[in-house]
C-alpha cells in the first residue's frame, strides 16, 4: 500500500467554510457583548452600536454563506454532496462512529467524505443557522432581512415561543450550541487526523487529504 494526496475540498468550498467560521466567531463575540457589555461603555455608547452593527452584518454573512453551501451541495460538479446527509442512513451508523470517538473501539467503517456523526451534525447546524436567523430577525425590531416592520413579519415566531423574552433566551442558548459544536468539531477533526495520519485537519486549509492507494 502507498499513499497519495487527493484533492478533497475545492477552493469555493474552503472559502465558504472560512467565511462562515469568521462570521460565527464575530457573532459569538458581539453576541456576548450585546448580552452583557464587558468593555467600557453600555447600551447607549458608540461601541455598543458598532457591536450591534457587526453582529447584524455577520448574521447576514453567515446566512449568505449557508445559502452558498446549500447551492454547492446540489449544483457543484466537485462538491455535490447532498446525498451524504440522509438522516436514516446516517442514524444507522451512529453507534459505530460514536464508539470510536468515545474510545470504546479502535476504528470505524469507511463512510466516504463524512461519517454519520459529521453528516448529522452538519445537517443540525444548518437547521440551527435557519433558527438563529429567524430568531435574530424577530429580535431585531424595525427591520428584518431588509424589510421594514420586522417585528410584524416575524410576529408568528415570537408568539410561537411565547414572547420576545423567550425568543431572546432561545437565541442566546443557540449561541452556546454553536460554541459546543465548534469545540466538538475541532476535537473530532484533530482526533481523526492524528489517528488516521491522513492530514484531514489541514485539508480544510490546503484542500488535500492523504489517501491510501494500492
């Protein structure tokens, strides 16, 4: 058996990935600040206004990046991978991969580009981006997705969750879900890369992953 470098992630995929990462980092930082200002100033300061602006711009960027990712999943000649996210197919493989990441077993079956935990995790985070976009728009009174009277546009969502205070609580909880996902995602990537020695962690930077060949 030999090894060869295989082009795993094309440039469009990598740029979209890192744009979404940057947007999420900005959203987390500015979200913490607008929730509880930890730098000198307050809700009436210019800094608070700018933090809120950056939060909204990052939210638009994340939603746009997600739309691009969905487009690539269905239309990219290189990265068309929408079939990899089938729920029932991936649920069947969860025990196999979960045992590996919990150090119960030494390896797991080969599943292609994404193992079942990855596929389900990415699908869930896609739904979370939609939820955070809607809940954030419901909180952003006056405008939402460029429309005037955003509070009326998303009144159905606000009423569904029981009022703006509950929307704010769920939106804040969603931020913590993003934080936990990032930590787990980095852990799983590092563990797989170190265990398989396949450069899977660095592949999202370079595009290339090490593959065994005959």
